[in-house]
C-alpha cells in the first residue's frame, strides 16, 4: 500500500500541463483569436488560398486556435502575415 502511495505522489508531481493539453495529432497552430467571428475570418482567408483549417478552443477556454497541417503551415503563415 505504501508503494502505491509513493507512486501516486510521484505521478501527481509530474508536469501535468502537457498531460491536460489536448493533442490534435499532426495539426499545427497558426493563429489564436479572441472570438468565433475572428476565427471565421482567418479560416476564410486560409481556405481562399487552398489551406484546409480546423478551429478548436484554446487551453484557457476563452480563445480559439486555428490549426492546419504541417505541409500547409508555411503557406498559412505567409497568407496571414501578408495581410
């Protein structure tokens, strides 16, 4: 029982920030925006140049993250920074 308690104490002391962060596989974040309207604007800009997007809530739950595949990341950055 004491061994189990030690293992649980050790596990709870690990950096759990990554553990609570949602993993979206290969997708990479190209923008964090404050509202759904802003997310739609970013999505439309990227989709206009052929970059498929996915929007998910940020870790803090107050903003939205716009994600793309790694192959499209450079094009997405150029498109968004060109505005």
